[in-house]
C-alpha cells in the first residue's frame, strides 16, 4: 500500500514539472540495477536528460529500499542533473551572501603586515592570521576562528576565504550573524521558500562564514537557532569560519565549548588596531592614559647627577632606571616601584609602557583611582559595556601598568575588586607594573600585600631620592 502511494506521488511530481504535458501522457516505472526506480514519462519538458539511462528525464530517483529504512520514500537527484543543481545552489548562496559586494576582499588585496609603522607584535599577529586563513582556504579542513577588534582585518580575511572557495566552485554562504537571523525571520513570510528549507540550506552549506559573531540581539530564539546551526556543523565537521570581536568567555557557553575545541578549530587572534584609525585605536583608548604621558621615555629621564644628593639615593635611582629598562625589554612577572611622590616612579612606569607600545605591544596604563571610576561607570544605564567585560579587559591585559596604588579610598567594594584583580594576575603570572608610595605598602590589604612580597614573582625597587623640583646646581666650595 505504501509503495503504491509513493509511486503515485512520483508520478504527480513528474506531471507538475511541465505545464504543457498532455493529460493523457503516461509514466512507466523501470527498475535499475543500482537499487533505484525512476519514472519514465513520455514527455520531454522535464528537468532531467531525456536520454538518461537512469531517470529517463525525470531528474530524480526513488530509493528502492524496505519500509522502515531512513531513505524509504525519499527522492534523490539523478546524476544527470546534479551539476546543474549544484550550480543553482552555488548561485543562490552567492546572491544570498552579497559576495558580489565583497569581491575586492581577496588575499591579493590584503596587506599581511598592515599599515607602515605598525608595531612588530601587531604586524606579526596580522601576518599569522593571513597565513592561517590562506592555508585554510586551500584545505577547508575544520573551522577557522578569527578574533580581534573592529577594523583589524577579520572580515577581509573571512571574505577572502569565501571568495577563493566560490572561485573553485564550492557553494559558500557568507553572512553577518544579524543578517543570518534576519534571513531566517523573513523566511516565515517568504512565498518562495519555507523556514525549514532556508534553515537547512544555511546549516548544510558546504562552507559557512559567520561574520561579526556576537553582535546579534541575544534573544532566546536567536541563541537557540545559532546553537542549532553551530552544533549541527560541529557534529558533522562542516567547514565553518567565524569572526568575532568578543573574548571566548563572553560567548554563550554551549557555543564557546564548540569554538574551543582544538581538534577542530584553528584560533587566530589579531592584535592590530583599526586599519582605518591605527593611531586612535592602538592600545586601550577608553581606559589607558598613556597618551597623556607619551613624552615620558627612558631617553628623557633625569638621573639627577647635577643635584647635591646622597650617593646611596642616586644609586637607588640608577638601579630603578636599569631595572625598568630590563623589564621593558622582556616583561616577566611583577615589577613594583616604591618611593615618595615626584621621585620618578610614574615616569619610569610610563617609559616601560611607551617602549612596549612602540614595538606594537601597547599595554594598559591606568591610575588606580581612574581604574575604579571606569568600573563604577559600567553600572550607569548609559554605559556601552558591562562591568564583567570591563573588569575582564583589565585583569586579562597582556601587560598592565597600575599607577598610584594605595591613593584610593579603601571601601569594602574597592578592596574586593582590587583583591580579585591582583589574585587573577598573580595566579596567571601576567606581567604587571605597579607604582606605590613608600608609606602605603604597609597600609595595603593583607591579601594584596602578600602577593607583592612574593619574591618568586615580584621584584620591588625602592627609590630613595627626594622629590624632584627641577634642576639645581651644586654650590661652589669656598
């Protein structure tokens, strides 16, 4: 009974493909040695090749399997029209991707080392991402995750992968994540395609490029659809490229776990600033005050040899200077400068930061009171970022320079946040520079002080010269 209904369905489908077919035209089933049964109509206006020995022009076959088999009743595209179908899919996905608008974003037009004058570490990260993306485009093996700030080149590299794949005939879908979600929403009211068909088309694309992941409106529906797509492609190991300006910790846990799989995903983090605004976006423009201290370098630091100072005090200044230069050359562990106000602590800390910035490794330089203000500002209804993101940005900075520790009011909230910050960087052994007034060290929270006194990770240099008041000259001896 079931076989009769399926045969009747096939005949009806064959009839529907031609408006000019005669009402009296007949269809004859012919069993094939391959275990499939075609419909052989007496009409030539059908999608398949009328001379095809398999489908005889129908364009599809029905699997000749037993009831209960997963393929029972399913229609399969005949080999005679598979190339045309693949080409149609490729063209449809290309149009859906708007890749014609991104046709100039290729590997040939990408600058692997970025703009002239880019720091070495930033240029190296950009070049590595370029090489990884180009290698991925030639194999399409696994997934590629491109991370970095706005304008660093993520979208260009993702589009370059997509354009290369299209050139060699691979059906490719390139979508920003918000556009992907809009495409799914519009399919509910689309007369040409159902939501289910559109959803299947997206998650089954031979190559799927998801640009700007994390910028979508994170509704429950959006999160669920994205997870279904990501999970399907993860299980089936379908080639996928994802770009995002988020840290992995900010991505929904289920998706984060897939993106963190080292056996499937190649991760590439670009440290370069916005290509369109390389100077303004370098470092941490919203937090760092290093631009106000850009003139504080080692070259202009005064060793105060023309002042009438005690030899031991001058020796401490020289030791602080040499230790600061050594740390700037190779940041490792914690480096603490103590001394009275105006003894050169901030100058040396800024000199370290400026030297690192010049080689393309801009640190986060911030006065501790300002840091706390930045954290408090995230609680404002008008804040563009969350407290968690801001705090994580500070505590995970590759190099953090904290100026004037101990000048802030030690409320319970301040003590807790500073303790969390110091504990994280202590356990992770992240390079950190700290300046603190000599008389403030004993007043610090015991938990923070214990970290600073660990000479395994922390080096403390005390500057004993008096406050700098400008150039003075030794009195002539009588």
